[in-house]
């Protein structure tokens, strides 16, 4: 039977949770997740786990932060003046916003602090520093991406 390999488009079902057991996400009851192994759309540890699986196989893996969403980086926290915000933006704690990086690319960030004169934004992924547990079921291998 064929094994999944780099470049294959595959369909999987998955359930994820934090190391301590808190559920994160699941595709159960939904259409299987479709992606191409190696295209960088999935976290590296997830893609690596699917390589060599055969259709119908299920495995449970532990993915450390460096193969998931990385480590927390202080340089991804920035404070900006409220005067620099768009006039129609009314920041609230926990609000998700998009900010431009130094190359002009938009990245998601969360408002983590608000004062009368400035707000602090955190562009770290919410799952940075987390060890993740995934149960993955390879539903099918669709073949190489054309």
C-alpha cells in the first residue's frame, strides 16, 4: 500500500489538544483536512508525522514548540500610540487586529494592554511555547500536486 510522502496531497482527520489535555481543535464531524505535504501550510511537526503513513492509519504524536508554533518572542510585542490608530478603531483587551511588519506584510496581533495614550500588541501565535498532542488519521492520499 502507498505511503504518504513529501509532495503528496492528502486528506486527514485530526484532533489536537495541549500537553495538559485542554482540547484545541478537531476535524471530526467535518470534511477531512486537505493539504500538500511540504507546502508549509501546516506546522512542521504535523507534516512530518503524516509522512510514511498509509491510508486508514491513525497515530498520536507529541509536537514540541519548535516544530509547532515556536517559542515566545519578546520582539513580537510592540507598543504604539493611540494617536497612530485608525480613528474608527476602538481597541479592547483581547481584540485581534492586523499590523504591518517591516516589509509591509499584514500579521495578526492581539491587544494585550491599553492605556490612555498607547496600546500594546502581541504578534506571537497564541499557541507559542505550547507542546501539542495530535491524533491524526490519514483518510486518503490524493497524489502529487500538479
